[in-house]
């Protein structure tokens, strides 16, 4: 992946359910959005939050240290989906 692109994880603003990922240019990066998105978990239109899914630990550590930024589960998007599928099947 080119260095000027970042993966954004879209999450439910209520329950942090992962709704998908986006790959965007850093120049165009918008972490704030006013658009509502459908959350399967809440079964409602919810405010969307976006996190940078950067693999660099330093970036994650920086994010974690931001005040008001809730701790994020340290799992990859793929693993998150696996867990989600497992939970659904249970
Ligand atoms: Zn939700």
C-alpha cells in the first residue's frame, strides 16, 4: 500500500461495531462525518466514527493517548470479522 494512503475503520458511534473499512488518501482523510450509517448491531441509523487502522504501533499508541478517544480493541479487521461471525453462529 502506498504510504500516502490510510485505512479507515468505520464504526458505530454507539456500540463501536465495525461497519467496514475505507482506504483513503491522507490528504482527503476525514475522520469526522455527520452522515448517519446503518448499524446491524444497534439496528438503527447511528452516528459513524472513524478510526485509522494503521498497522504502525506508534500511531496506535498515539491514538490511544488522545484524551477522549476510547480504547480500541487491538484486533485486525479480519480477526474482528471472524469473531463477529463466530458470535453470530453461537
Ligand atoms: Zn451500533
